[in-house]
C-alpha cells in the first residue's frame, strides 16, 4: 500500500477536516461545559482586572510566578483585551481537541509513512475524560506535546538533528510552562522513538546493543532536559505546598482505563471503549495488521508511567487518570497494515473508524448542548447579584460517583468572572497555581470544596450536608447565598435569607442575607452530622483544649522564671 496513491484517509484534506470536525461539539456552548473550567475563568478575571477593583485584592492574592501550569493563563493575556475573556477562553479550548487530533494523525504519518486506517479509531479520545473534567492547562499541553512529537519525528526522518536540538530547547521550556505533564509525556515519547532509532542504527553497524542504544537515546533527548532546572526551582520555593500520595490504587487505575471516554451515557461510553479495545485486540490476532515497534514501545513506556504514577502529584489529584486516554490513543495509532495488506480491508477499517469518530462527535455535541442548557438555566440568577457582592454558593452533589457529572460544581465562579463577586469555589493551593484565597472572614467557607453540599455526610469527603452548611456559614461575611440544584434541606435553616430569584426549571434559588436576623441555633445532630463525626470533632476539641491548657501552664511557668531571675 505504501507505493500506491494516497487514499482518502491519508490526505492532508482529510486531516484538516478531522481537525475541524473535532471543534464541532464546542461551537454552540457559550462556556465550554467542562467541570473545572468555570473555576479557572474566575481566576482569569482576577488575573486581568485585580488592579481595577480593589475588593478583588482584599479577597484573593494573585502573584505571577514561573510554574509548570500556565498554559491558558498566559494565552488569555493578549487575547482577552482583544475579543473579551469568554470568547478568548472558548477559542483556546476549541484548539485543544483539534490539535490533539492533528497531533495523533501527524505521529501516525511520520511513523508509518502513511496514516493507517486504524488510526481513525483513536480520534474520539481527543474528548477523553480528563478533558471533560476541565484540566485545561494539562489538555492544552498534551495537544502541544503530540504535535511536537510529530515534529520531533519529522526532523529525525529528514536527518535534521542539529536543527531539532536547537528548536526543542526553547520548545520544551514552553511546553513545561504550559503544563509539566505535557513535557513529561513528550520526553517519554521522544526517548522511546530515539531508543528504537539508535537500536536500528547499531543493529545495522554493530549487532544492535541495547545498552549503547539506551545511552545514546538519552543523549539524544538532552535538548528536552532544560525544564528539569525549572522544575527544581519551582518545587524548592518557600511557598510551595502539595503532597504526592496514593500510589498503586489498582481498582481506580483499571477504572480510569474503562472510563477514558466518560461523558454522559454509561452504556454508550463503555461500549465505545470496548470498540477501541477490540481494535487493539484485533491487531494482535489479525495477520493483516500489526504493531509498530516505535509506537508500541511508546505505548508500553506510557503504560509503565501510568502504573507508577500516584493519584496525587504535588497536591494535584487524578494525575494517573490524565494519562489513560493518551496511552490508549498512542497504542491505537501504533497499529498498521502489514506488507501486502488488502486495500479493500483497509478501506473498510477506515470507513469503520470514520463512522466511530462521527458517532462519538455527534454524541458529544448533543451532550454539550444539554449541559449548556443547564448552564443557561442556572446563570439566569446572575443579573440579580450586584457587582462586587460577597456570594457563597452551595451546589448539590451526592455520595455516589454518578457517571454523568453535572458540570455545575464550579459554575459559581462565573459570578466572579461576570459580576466580580466573591465566590467560595476557588482552589487555594500555594505553588500549584497563581491565585490563593485570603478572605479571612469566610473562615472554613472560603474556598473549594466548600461549595459542594450533600444530603448527608459522605464518607472520605470534605463536603458538608446542606443543612449544616446553611446553618453554620458565617452570615456576616456574605451578602448572598446561591443554591444550585441543592439536595433536600430543612427550610428552617434558611431563616434570615430573603429569596430574590428562583429557577423555574429546578430547585435553585438565590437568597439575600438579612444581617439583622438572629443566628440559627441547631445541634450537630439536627444538621445531619453523623454520630461518629461528632465524636471525632469532640475528641479533637478536647485535644485542642488540653493543648491550650498546657501552653497556658508553660507560659505561666516561664513568667515565674522571668520574675525570679529579675529578683
């Protein structure tokens, strides 16, 4: 097939059409309905307008620093003044699936010489679970990493190694600044390709020694190493926090592979992953197709990294989950027809892959349109929120990890983005991002995840029961309360809250806080706190009281010693 004319799935026009098609699900929604994105948009508003509105400085601290998590944050700086913040964010997010699709097809073209028909089955993974979760800097960096790997392979194919080394020193630094994960994945992909290339060179000349090939492959990847210095400088900063934990959670690692296309419909998303795994299995059994050594090794190394990655890295959760769709995608594009393969069989595979891609895009488009309708229904409350209001929000959730996420968890941040209001859903992880919350009056209701409420106390979660949150939040610190599709709650605990807007399609409501109303008195049992947690809190209070007493006694002892010394 390599000597024949280009087939339709191997042309530049097809690649361009596939990239444009990847943008379709995001065209209709005003705000891309992915979970964390509204929270990021609130941060972008503080980033852009903190100097014009002094109350933002009172609530949030924003400080520029060189960290490996700045992709969209930097891009909105020139774009937002030109076209507005929301259009700028939408434009950037639109490019992510398009570049992901283009990068996968470019890599397949460079490794196989032509795009194999099976590569089309990898394209739906551009809308993988991490993208739906809203890890936008990560997703952007991965799309760039795939395209840069395609460039890395092309320059190697052309023998332009000096040019490649010169280009990838700054390019690797830019990728690291976008997000550390993309740089790390590019390093894994580049090393695996160099290892195979060096082995083939040694094989032709001196018997193919793997150890020498390994060393030479590492030296070949030195142009990608400069961000290691940036990483050391970042993580050794005095204000850096965040633990690395939760290694080898096998149940969740298996789950992430099954959920790589998780969106709205469990049966449909799992069946879609089953199609991809059938294609991977077919490549093992079908004599007409097989795996490339280059990308096969890349997929195996990514699998090894996936196994070794913990769930939390530097305080950022779901680190291993983010790798899953890209690991599977690289394994799919590693498949290629064997010499002498039948054109009709290849055409059937390409048609099947294109149909699979079209079905997944159609489903994602429908899903995003429905989520966008949910956004519009809830955001109708915002015109009733004054500019600069102190807003606390409670978004309903449940203790069951439902397949279809509501995408509402960080919707309150749109009040910060559009109304410059304080919202309690911002993350506060020093060193992991540029913004931290410093609104002390909010106390334990200052930042994420205090906006999440449930009907009962969920085990192993920080979320509060709705009754508890309504009764105990510091009312003097807030002007408005926004309930977004909350669970059932006792209306007694909304005493002193004056409704100013109610949703006609859900139980969402916006309250104004009456600061003259008396505080609500209720026991922990009435507020849905389980007995075991009450006992734990009581023991903690007792320990703190004993510690306070010991400190007082120690202070008295020191004071007596000081008086005796003066005498």
